[in-house]
């Protein structure tokens, strides 16, 4: 097995349906180093250490110690992030702002059998659209710096995915209004997502996450439309939720169809099953393997993962799904004539931005 294949086998650790077979003999030093680096970068050293300690992954005592060190480092990062999460969530509750914890701590507490198996590198919160500006203002008052200004007044609430803020220690906080930027994110129904939250606790503080069906759909959006190629941990999250948690498979397919996001779910599940070499067949995985997107859906998906993917391509695709002429005009105006602060943050002039936007729009319409 190559180091990449070994790392994939580690990512599948604990999933009984995986056909990956971890190494039966300790790896040579170079191969071990490559695997450890990949696992650390992809943020699942907890799975590696657990595989070694359960004797599913052969390792020397020194390799075991290095895995332990990588895991402890990831847990120290998680502890700092959870301290921030508790502080921010408490402030939001005090301000009367509803919110949900996404990924990270929520997955560690609710999705994986041991929180130590799920590392993370930032804090993600889902915020209602009508309180998004209030949340940004509150956090800025608490010392957080928004990395990029809002494109146009009201854009976050109506069309944006979210915003990233950073504190004075470099810890990032991602605020989400929806699951993704572009046409698929615009199709997500916020009322459905926020309904029936699941509670969990950190350091004596009550927090709320999405219910399992919505958690699974968000995991699919993240795996299918996020990083390219997707992080292996994001693919593991999809499989973990579908195979080992209480997901209503009929309902998630129904909701995906309502949101126009069936191709997103199918892509995420296929990628997960392929990367982790899963033999287990569920209703959703069987459906995903045979799913064929419509030409329209494929065009929308290509704006995220195709050769011509770009922010401009997603913007053009968004125009096709935004209902009503008034809303389409507002979106186009905000995209072509952003705020002065936003333009200056890109080190450009308003005139140059408009020229670039018109040029990209014309090119994308070809």
C-alpha cells in the first residue's frame, strides 16, 4: 500500500464496511512519516492513535509515541477552540441570538463514539439571516476582526454564505447563514435547518447543534462543495453520520429534492464510499451510486467543481435560482457595485471592479 492508501485506511478506521486493510507490519520510516503528515494535515490523528492502540494498525513504540504527540497537539487546539465556542455562544444567548454549532465540537460530542476521535481547526456557527449583522457587530465589539467586509449592505442577510472573523490570538470563527455560497446554498430552507435542535454540553454550558438529518445534509454540502479535492475527514463525516447515526434516509432524500440539492448529496456519498472503500449499502448510498443529475443540475454543480468553477460562475448560476426580478436586480447590483470597503480590501478601484465584473459576466454567458 502507498502512504496515501494507508492514510485512507486510517480514515476508515471504525467503519466495519470498509475494505481497506491497515498494515500488518510497522511501516518503514519514510512511509510512516508520510502517513503521519497526511493524517495530521487532514485532522484525524485521533483515528490513527485509536487504530494503533486497538492493534488494528501495526506500529513501533516510537511510531506510537509520535501518533500520541500528534493527537495531543490536536486536542490542545480543540480545547482552545471549545473555550472560544463556549464564550461566543454564551454572548449570543445573552443577546437573544439563536444559533447552531456546526461540525467541530458538535460532531465530536454527538456523531463520533469518542470526542477525541474528531479533531477540528476552527469554530463554525449557523446564524439566522435576520440576526447575522447583529452577530457580526457583537463579535467585533468583543475584539474579533472580520477578515473581509460585507460585499454590499444587506448582502450577507439575503445572498451570502457567511463571514470569517479572527480574534487577537489568530483563532478563526466562521459564521454561516447557509450551507454554501452560490445556487445550492440559496436553495437551503433555513426554517427546516433550525428546527428540532439537538442539545449537548461543553464545560457545563448548554449548546445546540443541528438534528441528525440536517447535520448529514450539511456534511454533504461541505464534502461535495467545499475543498477541492475534499478533505478526507469531511468524507469520513458523511459516512459516520449515515452509517452510525440516526439519519432518516427517506427524509434526507426528500429534503435534498426540495432544495434542488440531490446532486450535492449524491456526489458527497459517492466520494465518501470511494475514498473509504465502503461495502455497506444503505438506501442513500444505493441511490447515490445510480443517480444521474439533470443537465441543469450538472451545470450548477460544475460552477463548484468543474474546470471553469469560479466565484463569477456561481454568481451567474445564482441569478438563475433567485426568485423574482427585484431580488435578481439587487443581487446583480451588489455583485457589480460592492461597498467601498470591500473593494478597497481587494486593493482595487470601484471602476476596475465593475470592468472585471462585466467582463467575467460576458465571458460566463458564452
